C-alpha cells in the first residue's frame, strides 16, 4: 500500500475508534438512569430494551458516516500533507537524470517538509558547483597534459627527420618536458587523494613541517636571491603529515618562485589562537589586484602569467593548498600586500582535548 493509503486508513481507523468510544461512553452513562424492569408508565421512563432498540440504529448510522467521512477526509488530508514529498521526488528524478539546475523552492511555513526541501536545494547547489568544477578541472588537466605530450612528439619528429640534429639538446629538452609532465601527474594525484579524504589523522606539529619545507627549498631560494625567515613556537594540529607537509611546501615554493628577481623575502610564521592554529606565509613581489588574487586558488592559474621558468610549477599549488585545508576542516585566506606580493593564511582547528597527546620536542630555529 502507498503511504497515502496507509495514512488514510490510519485516519479513518482512529476516527472510528474515537466514535465507538464516544458512543460507548454515552451508552454507559445512559444505562445508569434506566431501570431494568417495566415501569408503570412506559411513556415516562422506558426500559433498557426499548432504549437499545432506538439507540442502536442511530449509532450504526453515525459509525457508517464516520467511516465514510474518515476515509474521504483522510484521503484528502494525506494528499495535501504528502504533496511536498511529490515535489521532492520529482526533483530527485530530475537530478538523477542529470539536471542539477532544478530547485524545489518549497513555499509555506517552516516545517519538516520545508526543511527537507531546503536541505535538498542546498545539496543540489553544492553538487552542481562541484560537478562544474570537476568538468572544468578535467578540461584544464587534459589541456595541460596534452601540451608536454605534443612537445615531445614534435621533438621526436624533428629527430627522426633530421638525423644530424644535436641529440644532446634533444635529450635535455625531452627530459625537461617529461619532468614537467611527471610533476603535473603527481600534483593531480595529490589533489585526488585530498579530494577522497583517504588519509589517517594523527598529531602533527606545523612548525616542524615549516622547517622541513624551508630546508628543502633553501637551495632554490638562494639561487633566486630570496631570503626566508621563519618564526613561531610549537603548533599542534591533527591530520595527515604527508598532506600538511605538501601544503606547507607548496606555500613556501609559491612564495619563493613568485617573488622579486633579487632581494626578495619570504616570511613563514606559525601560531596558536583560541580554537585554531595558524600558518602564515608572506612574500614580496609585484602588486596584484584583488580580482587576480581571487582566481589564484583555481586549478592551473598562475597569477598574471609573468613567471615562465623551470620552477613555475604546474598551476596546481594553491588549488592543492586550498583543498588540503578544507579536508582538514580548515580555511585558506589570500590577500594582496600593499607593498606587493601576497599574504596567505591557513587556519586549522586545534586538537580536541580528549585526543592523543602531541609529543613535545624542541625544534631548532634558524633564519636564512
């Protein structure tokens, strides 16, 4: 049976039960004042047999009316009450067929059905945005991967058609193109891993990750004439050490590469606020407009496109940082500095008191 039919029968059943109880109560109270025997004047005080003969047909008619009224009224009321579910079901079918732009927009008072419809509309909004982002990401990834493959194909065609060509130069160029394709593939794998949340949460000290990332990128910073300054105390967090290290490395690498050609600076700071731990990375560089900054977390965006060298990355650095922060229940904020460059702030929730204790260790602080 359908839900509407079951509700109808339930309404009618309860109405019949209430009617039967009412009639029974009336009958019981009437019997208290009716004598058992035959009185002298029947027209003044009838006995129970006469009263039963007059009351039973009327009670049966009332019960029949209550049954019909309960079924008909219950069917109408159930239909009106379940009408929002019909709209939600139609919207679900449309979404299952690929139409994510449809919205229920259920009118009326704020009841359980309205709450369900609003939650479903919010889910459709997020799902539509997620699908659009994935489609855009897939298109950009295909374009970015096709470019090094096309370059490799062109280089191989040149080598095949010109045997006298310098093979050493060809090998170097192929190596550079292949390394870029590998970097892009690894970045895509990291982003996919973050999207799937396939990691184990464990205690992590962000200050130690900052030191490790800075030590790794110090040769690149010295080569580009960039000075890195680190500061901050122990900063306990909970999450994947590999992903958080990737996030920190991407931020420092981005700050080093997108910097002034000479005498550039990068400041990396960690700290603890009530309820959150904070990682801040600032760098010098060209002035960027808020419009350009708002697009930096989009995949394959490289700011103004002014950096074109071997260390410019594949355009996924800040996109990976944003996603890693999100899957750790954190946030990413990017603002342009008045003097040029960026200020990037990552906020992560502090560990819960009932969680595992963070091991205390003293870290070596240095400034290069």
